[in-house]
C-alpha cells in the first residue's frame, strides 16, 4: 500500500472510529507521540489525544457529517460538520499528517463561539 493509501486508511479509520465512539479502534491509527492542536485545546501523546476526543464525543458531539477529504501523500484534510445538541452544525476542517499508517499530527479549526453563546 502506498503512502497516500495508508494516509487515506488512517484518516477514514480516525473519523469512523471517533463517530462510533470506538476508542480502541481509534487508538490503532494514532502514533504514540501524536500531537493534537485545536480550538478547544491541545494534547500530546496518544492517551491525552484519546481523552480529548472522548471528551468531545461525550460532552458535545452528537454526530459528524463528512463532506470532503483530500489526501496528498502523508497529509489529509477533511471537511466536516460537527453536530451538537446545542448548536447548528459547526463547519470544521481537520488536517492530519500520517507516517507509516499512523497519524502523528492533527490540527483542527472551527468557529467555537456558538458553543459558548448563551441562549437568548
């Protein structure tokens, strides 16, 4: 399997497992020293990363709706809507870098303001 296909497999597994809340499966595509940087926080290492993703899944996320994924060698960019119970879907971009089939870096960006707005 070439690098692009390894990255595609890792990115697909990452999102499918996160959506399904299958954190054992999600662990299989994260490097031990994975680095996560997002608007809601940072994580270093597989355990911190999984704790953060689990926290999002259990406290905020109700679903993920993927719209597009672009793979270029070791890099994947995924455009999706993060669904929550309290807000309209949040358009989100996720960049992942994979090496040897494991995700080593994740960067996520979205506008978090709807999560913090008080109901009127």
